[in-house]
């Protein structure tokens, strides 16, 4: 693609680095920014920089936050003894949008994936175990994406928690295998949370462990 300006070309190159943004979409966005007045562009850029500098990780659940604790962990209206374990902040947002969950969360920051070089030590698993050991948690809801990696991570967590007194459940599998919670419709996701079931050691998970670890 031939650009009329090297500055436009550089801007397109940077914008296209964002996930899901190709060169054509990046060019359309850059040209739109060029039509905006300087004050609007400066406000846009400053908001991105401020977000990058100021957004922190919640000391308790590893969600994004403006302070030491996120709004969910600080809220007195939430059921602090019920912890929903998710892969990323995107799943927190997806579940919150259903309006059906009143507990708190724990963001792992990913899932165990030996192929990608992601082991348990690279995830926020130790913090979760510490929360359980503190005695403040009564139930853990496993709400990881229904993939092989997600199930492998659940199996690992179950083994780590098997000697604790905490109740462990998982969202019901009304969600299709291989799909992602972020793109699941709110009705299906809400029903999965509401009809969660006790987590069982099944032959399926034993086979998953044998095939992936």
C-alpha cells in the first residue's frame, strides 16, 4: 500500500498492531483522526497515556483497578466468601454484564498451556491459594473458557485445593466447547452462572490431564 505521508504510514503501522485491526481498518481510523481537530486528538491520546500510567492491578483479585483494590473487592454489597475464578478481566466484564453474580472474582491472567510455555508459576494461582488458606472463602466457581487449556487449569486447581474445606463448583456447560465467555450471549452466560454444578473428577478430565501435561 502506498501512503501519501510517512507519518500516516507510521501511524497505520502502530494502529494495526492492535488485535483484530488490519491495515485497511487501521488506515480508516488514522484518516478519521486526521479529520479531528488537534484538541480532540490530544484528549484521545492523553486518555490512553493516563490509562497506561494509572491503571493498577487489584491486590486481592488481580482485576484492573484505579487504586489498591478494585470496586468489586471494596464493595460491601458483594458476597466475599464466593470467588469466581476467571482467565482474564474480559470474563469479569462479561459476567458482570449479566447482573446475575454477586460474589467476587479472581483473575488468573491466563491458563496453563505447555505448548505456549505457560506454566502454573506464570499465573496468579498462589494468590488464590492464599485467599483460600485465609479461611475467608467458602465457595470457588470455576468459570474458565471450556477449552482443553481451561479444563487443564481447572484440574490443576482442583488438585491444589483438594485438601481444603472450600466448596468447588463450575459454570454449567451450556456454553459450547471451544467458545470464549467474552463472546457468549448474556442470557446463556447468566444461566450458566445460576445453574452451576459441583465440580466432579471425571474420566474426561483425567484423560485431558494425561494428554496435555
